[in-house]
């Protein structure tokens, strides 16, 4: 006897039926319908244009002498606006990145040509406390910036964390200079919103 190999017949491809077409069409129509009715609800969660327009705050810098700071409220958050002295700028620029918990150059934290102004969100990056040091009577800590009274984090004159437990530098809010003595907080979000 000779050995013969028996190959099973190849399965036939199933031709799409009318039922398959109807199921596919019904699913597509259902998905489009769901998106159509869900979009107004999802879109309603976005802030309206008039709210975004109100989300900017203009700050006049002219009354702030060098070495002093003010606190401005923007979107419910304290914003520290500090007019830095040449000595504070020099110390911030000369700090080795290796000494920083969250390494970032001073030049990356200020607007080019406006090195004497530092604008930061005044909320400690550890647990959300408000650091002291914005008023002349408050302690600024060892590094001349801000000191968190809750857990002892210290920030330098560039708002960089120098001693923890805070893990990150003070945040930089979106802002732009309108003139040499006026800034607008929140302008980036409105321009791109």
C-alpha cells in the first residue's frame, strides 16, 4: 500500500450575510447617535469664553520696590510677584544645579529681559501650604526666598526648592509682560483656549 496524505478540505470563507450588514450598520448608527447626544454634555463642561476672558488678572509692577513682593489672587490661588535685587538674581543664577532638589536654571523660571521679576504660584509643592516670605516682616529662610511654616521646606529667590519635603519648585503661572511695568496672568490659557 502506498501512503497517501489526506488533506482536509480548506474551510470556505463565510460570505457576509444581510444580517451581518444590518448588525454592522446598526452599531455604527448607534455609535454616531451616542456621540451626537453626548457631545453637548461634554462640551458644557468647558469654560465659556466670557469666563476665560475673566480668568486673566493684570498686575501693575511699578509700585513694587526692588527686594519686595506682593501677593495677587488669580483663580483662587496666591501668586507671588517679587521684584528681585541684583544680588538675589546673581545668587539664583550662580546656584549649581547639583544643589537643587528639582534642578532648573533661573533663566528658565523668568521671562527673558525681565530677570528682576519672579512670578510664582505661592503654594508649597509638598501639601499645599502657603509659604511665608512675601511680606518684609516674614522669614524668608536660609536661601532668601520663601519658607513653608508647615513642614519646613525652603525655597530660594528663584522659587526653587532647596530643602524638602517639598519635591518640586514653586510653579510658574502662565503670564506675559504687557509693558515693562505690567503683566497679565493667565494670558496663555486665553490665547490658546
